[in-house]
């Protein structure tokens, strides 16, 4: 349907409201999505279809009006609804100034996912599933997801954008059991590109790695409890940075007084080895060229050498806080844009893995994440590592299972005393306010001088 889009209609709608409203923008998007679920080598579900939607926002006397439709023929009437809603409310919303952009962004996909047959995608999933069939593995689940889309954005300020996007990802979960003990292994791959992100990976290693983790954990020991020096692998480093610092740096949470970072711009919140970045323009799963308000994305340094120097913002939150919009206003076309992360990571340092481990006399090496929780207002967190190891005198000696890491966000940031030279970005989806967005998070191996470790519930 989007190929038949009448740009003159969108411009006409914009012009019909721009003289009687402070600001108007329209988003139109179409996406083709496919999901394949394979359980124990058998395909359980294949979902494939097209999504189309159009939304309009009207800012009038400081108040927003928003409407959404899945029928292009209704957009003109829905624009009237948005205008009336904006006039019925009272608020003090202002928008920070941004550069006007006119651009056409092409997809980064080299191999369009839609050009690969369902059968070929299933073959790749079967290969991963077979590789995971190690002794003691009792079940596997492989999920494949893809999306291709094109969107248009027009505003009364003159911004006019068309963007093409493509994302592909695959996930595997393996379950191992022995003598009444059950353990899990997980692995993911993907990128904001085409099917080439799957083809370039070692699929056999992908499946075997997840299964090996599950099997290895069957014979793991229970963890000690107390305060230890810890080493986080790149995946858990990314989860910590995303959940604990990334969300706390979102300007809307700060304005809601639900963040420990309120009033802390310009102050030290971590050790001098801590530099944290959010960058939607980088080649990772959370990539996008312009945000949902037509703001061009860039590398946003949030923390530099331990000092909080910036925040993630929309045009509205940036105006309220005196910031330059960071390009982090995101949402599906049917939702109002909110402040979201993109690709968030801890910048690598210069230490090798051996150098990070050799000074640890009695510590814990934590790898991967099995979820957790964060309170950005109180500044506390608790994560469960997917796999852990005991470190004695600079040597990894024992496998541990069901290990939790908890503490105060700012205290942990100040106790980072070693940052590795390696780097890895993970693949994931982040939920906020009922909305889900693709994101990347990662970093290097990261050593913390002391943190609270215990058995996961």
C-alpha cells in the first residue's frame, strides 16, 4: 500500500492545520514481518503478514492531539480528530529546535529477508537445533524473527523523510536435565540488516554454545554469598549499562522524578574508567537514522570519564530541561513517541582478559543474563547471571549456577576498576510504557572491585 502513498495528501493535511496549530507531524509506515517458532525440531508456528498505519500529532496551545488509523483513506478525517483533541486540552508543551531534514534513507540489507524462502529459513533453524542436541539436553526452542519496512515523516516545519529499515534475529534456548536438576542455555544473533546477518554466523557453533551452557550448569556448584570482586562479561556489562544507567538517563523519567540521575549533570557518578554511549547511528540491532520526530541520530556520550555529561531526550523533554534533542524519541507508528534507548554500551578500555583476572584472589566471573529488576528512582538493581565461575588467585576454577548480583547503581559504577579491550553488542527488545523497541546493548569485560553476590531466587 505504501508504494501508492499520495504525498500530496500528506502535505495537504499538514498545510490545512499549520496555520491554526503550533506544530503538526504525520508518520506513515508499512512493515512486512515474519516469525517462525521451532520447538524440539518441529515448526510450531509461522506468522507472516503486513502491517500498515498512519498517525498524526497536532500541538496546539501547548497541548498534544494524537490520532491513528490503519486506513489511508481515513487519515484526513483523523487529522481533524487530532486537532480537536489538542484544542480540548491545556498544557505547556514546547519543542526544542532541531535542524530541518529532507532525506531518503535506504535499507542496509544486502540480502532482503523477503527474498529468502521460508524453507531456507527453516533449514537454518534445524541446523541450530541439531547442533544443540547434546547428551542431557531434553528440549530446544528456536525463534526466528524478521521485519522489513518503509516509513514517511512530514512536519509543518519542513522536515520530509523516507526511511527503509530491515532487521533479522534468531534466538535459541536449550534445556538440560539430570538427576532432578534443570538448567537453561540461551544464545542470540541478529542485526539491523538483511539475511546476511544469519548467513555470516557459524550456526552449528550457535546451537552448540547454548546447549553446552545448559549441560555445564547441571554440575555447577551453588554460589557463595557476600561481597566479592566481580568480572562481568560483555553481555552482562551491556545488560547492566542498559537497565541500570540507560533507563535512569531517560529525560522523561528524570522529569517524573523517577531517576537517581536527577540534578546530576556535570557531576561524577562513576570511576574515571567509565564512558557510556548511546548511539542509534551505529551498526547494531537498535539502529535507526532518524527518530520518530525526524531528529537525525548521532553518538550521544552520556557519561565521560565517570562524569554525567548528557541525557536521552525527545524534543519535548529537551525543551523542558534545556538540552539539545538527542534523537531518542521512538515508538511504533500507532503509539505516541517516548524517550527510548537505541544502542547503549560501555566504551572499551585497554586491559586484556588475563590482566582483568590475574589480580582477583577470590572473585566471581559472571556471564550473560537471566533477567532481573531495577528501580531507577531508588537506584538499586538485582540481576541473575546466566552462568558464573569462581576465580581463585587469578584462575577460573569452578562453575557456579543461580548467581545473583545486586547493589546500588552509582556505587557499582564508582567501583569499576578495570575495563577490557574487547567489545560485543547484544541483540534484544526493550519494553517501556507498554511499548517494545529493538535495542542493542553491550561493552567489554568489566571488573568491579566489590559487589554483592548471592544465590538467585
